[in-house]
């Protein structure tokens, strides 16, 4: 029986950039492995059917390419498609269903002075247990002095358990510490921080959300139960390093923010190519959520690292709430992917749809604009009211001031720009 990836037969889950997850029509145990020529041809035909920009796919001979990865690169619609990828199926499931990945569990960013700092850190990793926190400077890796523009993911080596690296960190008190750590299979938290500020009799909820994965559902329910019990008046949603995730979780979060008044209103519209639009175009509405807040205004913190489902929150709420972006213009990914399971081996994630809000606004490939500019103060931890972005957001809530500090960014790629696939989504080493 011929293996066919262009005719998936059963929707399983509702995802992210994945709106629908399908399984391939044939089982690996039923048929011998297809040869590479057959696989390339089938992948090419599959892309002509599902790819959002299928009208722009060039005529090629897929059999002349060594792998389906090469086929994908040869037909990718440039410059818009920066996101279609193919990855290991089990790694994909582990990441989005269990929030697991192999690494150290930290993000990094170049600050305005060209120093590499810890931008966030998950609490499951060895480095966190050693005391490493946001704001620490990475001075050396394996004895090599770190300078602006280095490819940090490459320096840290393959994402395999047991890979060792030695770091020298400079701490906020200006002392240094050397730590040697191994990459581990980590179960990571997606909610990095939350608390309630009470300033001039205004209760302001603050939360830092780093991704939208299956475990995020429970994390959000817990934090909004706290916010509801506290009776917060305002919310600052910090998504400065949020590369996206599951659209179902984005709908949950938007509904928790908007409350019962928005039930049944359109949160996001999903639009496919002409081959698929009649069957798959759909509208996802706001839904009732326990402990929702019914806010009339949302203040978000964003950077150029804010992408995909996090941008969907901003764009999807704007027709109904006053939504303000503090920080910087977002990344610009108004697109999403269905995820296809090929033979329990590959997760195929081509761009298959675009998203729009209730007013049919979308296509923000240059990012969603910032309302109140503020630098990402990498020298301070989340929740520090002196951290520039949070300080600016709090000042806006208290005074209405939209005056901000111009954002100065290093003219180099941030470390996550060198990441691909799931690593790009996670922004994590």
C-alpha cells in the first residue's frame, strides 16, 4: 500500500500554529519504508494541496533533492514564510503536550551594551537550582569570551541529554561564578512569574507568559483564580519572550481576560488557501471561563520576540478592549500551521492559514505597533517595579502617560534568531 501524506484521515488535537493535527493515512508497520524519491514526490504534492501560498510553489523535480527538508527549502515562499518546518514527531509531542524539551531551560538576549544576559529561566533546570536568574551576564562559555553576535545555540552544542558546557556568569553584585551543567530532559513552566501590585488603591495583576502549551491551561487557571480572588482592577500581560503556541490556549487566555460579556463574540478567524477554505475556514469565539476578569483594558509588554499566538491575543482583543502595547513592536507572524504526523516519525508544520480578528484585521507581517515605547531592562528580574518596561506599564495605568523611552536594540540577531522549529517557538537553550 502506498504511503500517502496528502490524505490525512483523522483530526486528533487542536494546536497552535497548529490548528489541527492529523495522522498520516498509512501505518508504518503495514508498509515498507518508501524510498526517498517517493517521499519527496508525495511531500511536494502534499504542499501543493495544503501550503497557504500554494499558488506560488515553483515547478521542480522533487526526486532530484536529497531530502524533504531540501524540498521544503526549494519551495518556501520568500520572504514571507520564515516559519514552515519539519521536526521529530516525538519531540513535537513532548514539547506541546508535556512542555518537555532537552536543554538548560534558559533564554538569552544581547543587551544594549552588547552583553549576553539571561532573559528568562525555567525553574526545572540545573542552572536555576544553582541560583542563576534573569539579568545574569554570561561572560564565557567553555572558556570562550562571549561577544555580541556570536551564534549561542551553536556554541552550546546539540540538544541531547548529557551535553556539558561550562559557564562563567557575572551576578548583579558584580561577582562571578563558574558553573558546569548538563543538558537535561526538562518539564518547563510556561508561566514564569505573577504577582499583584497595589498602588494608589489600584490592584494591578502582573503575569509573565512565555509560551502556549497544553500545561499552560492549568497554569492560567491557577493564576486567574488568584487574580479573581484578589479582585484586580488592571492586568499587565508580559509576553516579551513569547514565541507562540496553541491557539486553543490563546482562546482560553483571551476569554479569561475579556470575561462573560464577550462570550460568543469572534476572537479569531482562520483563513486557508482556496483548496481548503470551504472545509477548514472557521471562527473561534470567546468562551465562558471560570474566574474570568471582564476587563475593559489590557496592558501588554512586548518585544520583537513576541510572536504568533501572543500577537493573536493582542489583535483578537483589540476590537473589544483598549489594548496597549508597552515595549517594542512585535515580531510579525499572522500565520499558523496545521501539524501532520508522517509515519510517527516527522511532524510536518507548513504554514497553512492566516488569522484575522473580528474586524478582519491581520497581515501584520511587520509586527503589531508599539503604543508606549520602553526598553527591555535585562538587568532586572521580572516583577521588579524599577524594570523599565514594567515601570512604564505601571506609570501608564496610574497616570495615563504614554511618554516612553526610545528603544535601543543591538544591531545584531538575538540568539533566538539562530534557532529553528520548536527552538524558535520556545526561545530557550
